[in-house]
C-alpha cells in the first residue's frame, strides 16, 4: 500500500497540531517530516524560568479560551486528552488613575454618573452587536447569518461621549487587540471587548506552564522532526508532488512530498521562496489579504514576594499605564513558587515603539508603571526578562471579510491543490484558532489520502 508523504513547515502550535490531528484521523499509511528553522519547538508557546529562582512565567501565549458552554471546544478537549491539568484565570478590574475599578459600581463611584452611563451604553451596543452564539461562530462565515461590518473599530469608540469612559474601555481591551482601534474592524474590536463577559468565554492556563502542550504533542507525534532546518523554497514537480529545499546542520537537502502544509506565522510566510509564477502570485495574494500586522511586548519581573496580593487577588488586571497594558500575576499559575512574578503585556503601536528600547530600560519602565499603591514593591525587584513579539500576531485575523474555509487554507487550488496553509491569522489570532485551522487541513488531507490523492466530490 502506498505510503503518503507529508511535509510540514513550522514547528509551532500549527505544525505540531496538524501532525497530531492527521495521525489520529488518517487511516492510510503516511509519513510526516516536520521542518523547524530554530532549535526549539512550540513557537509562540514559551514558558521560561528565571535564573535567580525556580519560578516560571509565560513569555508568549498567556492563556487559552474556553467555549465549552456553547458546543465543541477542541482545544480544551485536546488538553484533557493529553492529561494536562488546567487552572482557571479570572480578572475584571481596570487600574485607572491609581484606582482599582472592578465593576460598574466602581466606575460610577470613581468616574461619575456620566462616565457610568457612557460605559453602560457602550456595553449594551457591543453585546447587541454580537451575541455569545455569534461570538462563538464568528470565525466560520459559512455558518453565520450576519454580514461583516466593514467599519473600523475607532468609529464605534468615537461615539462614546465621555473621555473617562472611553479611556476606561480602551484600557480594558488595548492589549487584547494588539493594535490600534483604527487598524482593526468593528467586529474584531467588539470580540475583544465582549470576551471580558463570562457569558462569552472563560480563560484558563495549563498547570506547570503552557509549554507543556507542545511538549506532550512532540512526545506523541511519529515524525521526522528536523530542528535548525530553515526551509528555503517550495516548488512543484512534474508529477504534481512538491519539493521542499532546506538547509539542515549546514547541509543542503531536498525532500519530495505528496502534501505540504505551511504552518508558519503570517510574518514568516515570506521567508520561503515559492517557485513558479502561479504559486508565487497565489502566496503573495494570500499574504497580502491577511497582512494586518499587530505587535506584543512582554516584560516579566521576578520579585522576592507577591506584594500586590495585599490589594489585588485576580489572575490579571488591565493597567492604564505604558499605553494601556495587561498586568498578569504570573506566580498565581505556580502555587509552589515562594517568589512573586508580574508580567506586563503591551500591545499595538506602543509595543512596537518601545521594543526598540533595551531590556534594562524596559524593565525600569515597567517598575515605574506600578500604580502608587504598589510603588513600594519596586524595592523587591530580583530579576527581569523581556520578550518581543513584533508583527507576530494579526490586527484583523481572517481579513476584513473572512474567506470560506477552503479558500483560506488552499491559496492555489488549480495547480497546487496539495499545498495548504495553517495559522491563527486565518481565524482569531488565538491558540484555539490555530487548532481549528490544523484540524481542518488534517481532515482534508486524510480525505484525499482515502481517495487516491483527490478531493472527495
């Protein structure tokens, strides 16, 4: 029986989950070769440890989104399947003008009745714009009855007639967007606002670090995994197979495959040369359609104790400093840690601009941003780390108008029907989205294997 050959370019969550999903569902013999340009697997899932204490922190993807209350939740099911325990994450407060605003009552008491009315009106508009069910279905245009809103999100924010209310709302969502309101759509902006309501989703992380997910996937994948193996080009052969040219440990190599999956972050797709005019043009068109770069910057600081817990007990808070950021209690993920760890997540243009500062300056900026009621904690500093994710996420995932599932994943269906794209930028810039993408492509390839390499009619 024929053994199908599958090449996967990218050893991040997309590549690993594609290989794992294909392994679960395919009932024909196949072999996977996975190419990773760096020396590590896991991509944007990264859980390092400080050098001065055995405290871990999330340097990349900080949390997973839970949708079990609606329907299938493939990511949560995968994590359970791998035997990984999870910790729920909660946070609803905005620290604004050195005050902790945990609810609408706090908004009324500290910002006044006009701000309260403006925030309440915006909340009503946002939830009327997108119901929990529409939020769950928002990445699947085939199953949605609503038309995409082509306006930019700043048009909705401009309707807020109170400056304090607008500042409060922008602080609440800025780091989630990873971009500026004028650079994303109303629909995506609303998604990142309503996600703060428990009716729309929940948040959780993996005990012991989110990087346990890619490690468990690697342990279960039967594949040739080539680290330190950047791919140089992809081209079509006369027999319709695809050839991947790469360089592994200083040696050039060529491998031929029946199917190729490009599981690279959007900002890395152009690192590969796609040969042939038709394929090159299709990849350029694909890249341009989703080319809305967004940015993250993480500053994480180890303290000798979690001094903030005198007043703050949630997993995270939104902070109105450093251009608006999310402040994570990273040590809440690790109950055995005797130290305290805070992580600042900056998004958008401010993250891009500040990424040019050196690590020492960024760490000092983070310390200086602590609200006044936590300022004494600066003396408890032990160690700081900086991680830059510039252009690594998408400001308008799925594009301004989402394409069909097939069109998103197959950029050139006529002469290169065996080349697929997988990525979070095709859905919602989350790990949930990248798994949906991987599952879709894996099922498509498995079906073609069963049909002698052709699509089912």
